[in-house]
C-alpha cells in the first residue's frame, strides 16, 4: 500500500496524485504519479467520471522531483482515489466503508 498519497495541483492546471517521498522548502519528491482526468460518463453525459492517466507517459523513471514554484496546492485525496491508486500500485484494495447501522 502506498504511503503518504497527495493530490498535487500544478501551475499548468494538471492535477496529479502521487506518493510523496520527501518534501523540503523548495521541492517535493514523488513516486508513481498519475494525472487525475475527467472523462465523459457513458451513462450520463452531464455527470463526468474521474480516471487516472499516466504522467510522463514515455519515461521509464518512476520517481520525480517537483519544484514548489510549479505547485499551487497539495491535498489529501478522498478514500475512493486512495483505493484506486493502491489497486494500481500497491496491490491492496481496501474494502468500501459500510453504511450499515447496527
């Protein structure tokens, strides 16, 4: 399971989700970044769905250093994003939270 997952909004407008390895005053070191993209829904065109796409598509490298001057904001992702990311990179899928009241 990937630790310390963050959403990262870049000044280019791209939104990434990645494991943060290290953070300094000027840089953020990330691993296995993916782009968060909106896609049209097949069932309801008014409600887009969210998907993950490769970032740096043609690179063999898995770890990158971002300069904070290129980062607008970082945030903790919602649990559904964490589960999807972990199924892609961690091999562990957390069960959905139950809304059953006992």
